[in-house]
C-alpha cells in the first residue's frame, strides 16, 4: 500500500520536481568538474578553468538556491489537499507523515541517481565545448568526469532537496484539514515567520556593508588588481539577487497591486498592437483575470518567475562586468580595448548553466500546477467563459509574468550597477561610469517566460479541445 501511494499520488507533480532538481544536479556537476579539471592542470590552463568554472558555479548556485527551495516548497504545498483527504478518510496522521516523507526520500534519491547518470553522459560534450572554446586545452578533459565533482554536486542537490522536502512535509502535516482539503487552500498566502524577516534585513544590511567596504579601498594602479576588483561586481550582484529573492513575496505583492490599477492603459496599448497584427480583440476582462490570478496565487507566481528573474539579472551582471572592464582599459589607453568582448562559446559556458536551471524550473512549475490550472479552466467554463476569453487570459497571463520578471531582473541589475559604480568611483576605480543594462537579461527573460508560455498554451489548447468535444456530445445527445 505504501509503495502504491508513493507511485500514484500526484505522479506528474513528483516527476516535474525530479526533472527540475536533476537538471540542477547535472549543471552543478559539470561546473564543479571544470574546476576539478583546472586543479589537475597547471599554468594558464589551471587559472582559466578555475576562474570560469567558479564564476559559472556562482551564477548557478544563486539561481539554484531560489529554484530548488521554491519549487520543492511549492510541490509540497500542493500535497496539502492529498494529505488532508488521507486523514479525512481515516488515515492516521503518523501514517500520512511517513508516506509523505517516503515520497520526499524517493524523489531525492532518484534525483541523485538520475543526475549522476546524465552528468557522466554529458561530460564529454561539455568537455569538447570547453576544449573548442578558445581556452587552453588540458588532458583532464579527455578523462571521465571527476568523481569529486559528482559526489559534491549530487550530495548537495539531493541533500538540499531532502531537507527542504522534509520541512515542507512538516508544514503539510500541520495544515488545517478543512482548508487543506481544497486545491485553493494550497495557494493561500502564508504568514512569513520572524526568522525569515530577520534574515531579509540582515542579508540586506550585509550587501550594503559590502558596497561600503568596496568604496573604502584605495585607488588601484595595477591592471591585474583592477581585474580582480571587477570580479566583485558579479559577486556582490549575485548576493544582491539572492537578497531580492528573499524579499520576493513582498516585492511581488507590491508589483501585482500596481498592475491592477493599470488595466485600462495596458488594454488600450494592447488593442492598438493587436489591431496592427490583426489577431484578436482584447478587452479588459482577460487582463483583470490574469492579474487577479497572479495576486490570488502569489506562491505560484513567485515560484514561476523568480528563478527566471534571478537568472536574467545575474546574466546581465556578468555582461556588464565586461563593460566595466572595458571602461578601465580605455581609461588606461590600452590598444583595441573598445572592441573587448567575450567569445560566444565562453559566454555560454559562463551563463548557460543558470539559464538552463531557470528554464527547467519554469517548465517544472507549469507541470506541477497542471491540475489546478485545469480546475481553473473548468470553473471559468462553468461561469460562462468563452474559448476566446480563455485564450486571451493565457496571453495576458504570459504578459503579466514577463512584466513582473522584467521589473525584478532589471531593477536588480540597475541597483547593483548604480551602487557598484558609486563604490568604485569613490574607491578603487575612479574611472568607472554607469553602464546601460545588458540585452542578455531580456533574452533570458524571453526564453524562460517563452518556455512557460508554450506549456501554458498547450494546457489551454487541451482544455479548449476538451470543451469543444463536450459541447458537441451534449448537442448530439438529444437528437440521438
């Protein structure tokens, strides 16, 4: 009975969580493997591999901390109705708790096993990409993925998944039975504990202290020291992104409230655009429904957009750090410094991991919320909604997610650039100036939201076909 419940209870939800965490484990394994390969090399090869692998790992860790915790907690929150129904039909709380913990353990174990297998298979294409990217070659790339990289990455991801899952299971067992038995109960806003609030404040003060400490450094003259100092641009920016993720529920609450007061303006603009494209007439109702859903389900909204926003912001910061380095070289009169740019292959190795993790997270969240979305579509049909309204709502929902993610991502990038430029100008690098936000941030946002939107559209089209079939059968029944 226990094994059957583990397999058949919200199987799609658990598979989506396994997919998200497995992608994270694979990406971390490859980045750590590059660092280990650098340690086993010498000279410029060692320095290049360790530098690239460490920076890529830093970006992945920032995105993964947000992705893993949010997606795992969201998955466990959707288990509240299941656990409540178990207890309402007579299952003892202790037995329900053991089943839920067993599910978390199975998911974490499968994440480790599948992640290790895929990391071993993908190491050779990854190593080939590194070898052909223009970086120095190393014999370590011709060998299998280093065992320490697999152990560190798999244990870290599986352990974090298990710990977060057990904490979520504990909260699920404490949920009220009557509220938890409904799907809507899993999406209600929960109280933020005092520990979370204190952590947000302390983390914010810590990042502010780092900006102040950088401003106290004496002006630098050596170009190597300048390059090392510019590495702090990305490092502190990543920490700022994590702080923004901690404040995420409050930020989203404010942003969604702002979107609710803009339906008329937004609808007017969309009408003009849609008229130009000759697609569909847009009214205020789909916008209202989309914003209302984002506001009524803050957990779903935050879990979907926050990893994408963090990946977009960190990617933009990595690109803007090159712009800052270019400013330093130009001020020192280095020849051809204005044309400085990173090769595409190295840029992909640097930021590709965090982008893949964010996209996998977005796809997993849509799959995890599959049943609630189907339930919402059925409720709208019951309330008299038409196929056009449901289609337009999906379009507006995609736009809302893109706006929210864009504000968070670009807001984080701009805040970091302003603070770091001020700190550099007051301290080690007086020649630095404000930089324009990188276009790579928008590319990441469009890619992540685009993947989520594609899956949302597939769910919507499925419901449209189902509704059309049911209406056809209902009209044919009397004549039969």
